[in-house]
C-alpha cells in the first residue's frame, strides 16, 4: 500500500509539473506570437491559428483519437492518466494568466520549445502523455517496417508543410526550431541529467579490477563466466571472468585510468544506458 501511494504521489507530481511547464511554454511564448510546434500540439496550434477555435478544446479533441488508440496499445491506466493530464493542460491554458515573456522570435522558438518539451517529458515520466503523437507512431510501427522515429518525423514534416502553406514559410521554419528544442528537452528530461554508461571489461586480472570498482569507485559489479574465443584448433579455450558495471559518464576517465594501471591490455566495451533501476546504482559510501 505504501509503495503504491508513493508511486501515485510521484507520478502526480511529475504530471502536475509537466502541465504547468507546458502551459508556460504555450501562453508565455508560443500562443501570443502565433508560433506552432510539431505533433498533436502542433495540429492544435495550427487549427487554432487558422480558425480561431479555442486551443483548450482543440488540445483535448485532437489528442482524443490518439488516446483511444493507446487504450489497445498500452493500457487503461495509461489512458486514464493521459486524459487527466490533457484536460489539466487545457484548463491551465484556458484559465491561468501566464505573462508574455518575449517577442524575440529566436527566443520564442528556443525557450517556448524548451518549456513545452519539459512539460511533455515530465508527463511521460509520470506515466502519461500530453501529446499523443508517439501513441500513433507505436501503432503504425507495428503495422509497417518504419521505426517510431521515422513515423514521428514524417508526421511532423506534414504538419510543417501545412504550416508553410497556410501561414508562411518563416512560421514553418521557426516551428521546426521549436520542435527541435522541445524534442531535445523531452529526451533530456526522460533520460535524466546523470546519464549512465554500461562498461564490460574482459581481463585476466578480473578479480583485481572487481575490487577496484567496488572499493575505489563504490560501484556494484556483475561477473559473467566466459571463455576466450581466440585459440588454436584442438586447444581448450581459456575460462575468464567478464565484469559488467554501470557508472556515470563523469567516472569513465577514472575507471579507464585505474583499469590501465591493473591491466593495460584489458578489453573494455562501453555502451549508453537510457535508464537504470535497482541494484547498486547510487554510489555507496567508500570505506
């Protein structure tokens, strides 16, 4: 029960912060200056600019088909959270009087996209969406050979093309800049500031390296039992322990230095990690 309450509270905070941030990006930057963005939000802004319809109503109406699609693709809990988040954003846009921050077009595109992207990213971390484009992309990717990224790109090219035709080419170009700012911010918010790197180390001195990682770096390790694959025909392959650990990118240089001191010939493989959970991820106090 305590675990569920903690998770619900955390998700609610993420979604509320996301709603407030996205509302600030829209009303403090984009809306007063007739800017548009990509995705479902871009469609809503484009229709609002050309027809004069209320953006609050359009945010709900445009996202609704995507959420209905999400019910079969992701689940009921996701849809309920997303409907609540989108209605919350619509209410914020309608009733909260955010101040106009700037009329400089470059600042509007960059910071409008930044705050909107922060809102979208925080909502995703809370288990919901306030822009349903990715739900459509997941569905279409399962039906075609296209990746989710390809589908989102094609979808936004269509939106920006309509923006160039209906409004102006300048508006469409600034919309692309807004979208790039928002999408980079979404990735930053979801993946976090402290990006981790997975390190695989193959060495004959694996036990010394293991002790160095646990004692000097304060990180946990996992040991795989392996065999050296390079050997002469008829010779038995040598057994070797393979070390795997996850560290922050700021610790990579120190780890490589320490491994070189132990075994200059150690084979090291590095790969980016989007997210981590459980295990000894947080650095433990050193003795």
